[in-house]
C-alpha cells in the first residue's frame, strides 16, 4: 500500500468511524462511492469489531496481506480512530452502534 493511500485513510479516519455508525440503509447507498482502500478498511474494522484478532487472522478474513492490515489500522489509529493495537493483534472496541443496541 502506498503512502498516499495511507495518508488518505489517516485523513479520513474519523469520517470512516462516523460512517460505521450509520444505519445499514444509509451505508448501502454510500458504499459504492468509496475507494477500494476505504472498503477494505471497513472490512478490517468489521472483522475486529467483536473481538481481537491477529493481523494474520484479519488478513485471511479480508483476503489481503498482514502488512496491509497493519498499515491500514496504524493509519486509522493515527487519524484518531479508537483502535487497540499491539505488535500482533488489533481490536476496535466500539464496533457498530447498532450491533451494541441488539445485545
């Protein structure tokens, strides 16, 4: 992943976090407008919404490399998104608000 793409994700981290709080119907019509890297970032965030996973596990779920997972998550975290990262695993504790409401 190139530095320009990582910078765009970093710059848009809070907007991506806000997008995740929208209702499914609102997300559905907005999603086609996003770049592939943003869609991948959303898939990664969905994968770690409920429990921590290693970068390898996330990569397998999202069909990308562990390095790409690490770059995306680090960019989003640097952009202000709430993500718990360590050397091996990641967790986005908030997840989607509607998932929390169903519990």
